[in-house]
C-alpha cells in the first residue's frame, strides 16, 4: 500500500499514533493488522469493506476497526478525479497501552466496552460522529499528556454511545480465521498482506524460521492445503466481496484480487466456489 503520513512515525514519547494519511485508492490492498484503528475520512469516495461488510463511504465516514479485522477502501470507479485518493485522519494503537488494571476501574468501563464493540468493527454515526470527528481533527496537532487524555476521551465517548452500527456480521465472527498455531497465524498474516504480489517463499520461510521445503510440509499438515491453494482461497474470498459491487467489471475484480490473468482467475474462482465470477455475481444480484 502506498501511503504518505503528514506526521512522523511513533516517537519514544508517544504511546499511539494519530496522523493524516494519504493513499492511492487504486493501489489499496485488502489487509489486516494487530492494531486497533479509528479512521475519519476527509477526502475520497467509494466502497469500504470491513470483514464481510461492504458499504459506500465518503468524507465524514468514521469507523472503529478492532484487531485483525480485514479491511480496505476501494475507489469509486465512476469518479472523474484522477488519481483517486483517500485522505483520512486515523488513530492506531495496540493492546500495550490498554492496561488490564486500568480497564478494570469503574471510570474506564466505557473504554473497555468500546474495545469489545470494536471486535466487529463499528461505523460511528449521529451526535457521536460529530463529537469524535472534532477531536480527531485536532489531535494530530496536540502533544504529550493532552493528546493522551483525548485518546481515552474518544474511547469513552464511543463506549457510552448508542450512535453506531456493527460492520462484521455475527456469522462472519463465528467463522473468522482463529489459528491455534502461532506459525500458521504468521503465514496467514503474510499471505493476507501480500496476496497481490508474487509470494516470496524464502522470505516467508525466514519469518517462521524454517526452510522452504519444511514450510510447505508444515503448512499442508496443519491446514490440509498447500500454501498456494490457501492463497487462492484468500484471493477468491476477496473477489466474492468485490463482485457484489456492480460498478466493477469482472476484469477489474480479477486485477484487484491479485490475479493478472482473467482465465486463471475464472478457473480458481470456480474451483473454490463452484461458480464462475459472472455466475456468482448474477446469483448475488438475484437475491437482492
């Protein structure tokens, strides 16, 4: 993903990151990470995908995404603006600053609730949107303790609010990827974040401290699939979501899903779903 931050990366005297983020929507990748993320869109429009939620977004869109929820913002193909860019103020933080002793205090019950709600991803709406967006726009220019206090104020506001809606479905949460093996989890994360590129087996093997041959044997013995069968599952899963957007041609879905050959895309998609991309799209459209 190509991005430019208008604020320097995390410093030694910072516990979390908040900054202004620019991205080329044409090159945005379906990805996830081990951070919580609050994102307020200030420029750009298109489709926002979080887990199995697919919705339009535009300036003023505010979401709170929990750890390890796949997400991406995709360009509005009908836009005449070139290049199609995304600008947002976004806040990212890890569990490291959410001390259990602190979250157990009665004063922090709303903060703890906000974190729990974020597991499905939230779109913030109504009065809460107005209140939080005001602080989000100011916080990149705050420093030190003032910024830290406002970070917890934002979580407190979300936790006591009723102006939000969950994004990921309950069905998705029941079937989401939850490996018991840390090495399998690392492989899954690598494939999720690099599905658009040629997979470097040597690099992946180094990440989990194995030889390439041992990596392939280990993965198949733990999942019942080869690495590349699993990779095609990831690509197909993303393609299924994209096909629900009728603004995208099948070729555009093919390319956005990490395939560079339409014939190969059609073959892999049918292998994993039992339908061609066009048949899958028609079936979904008929259900609407």
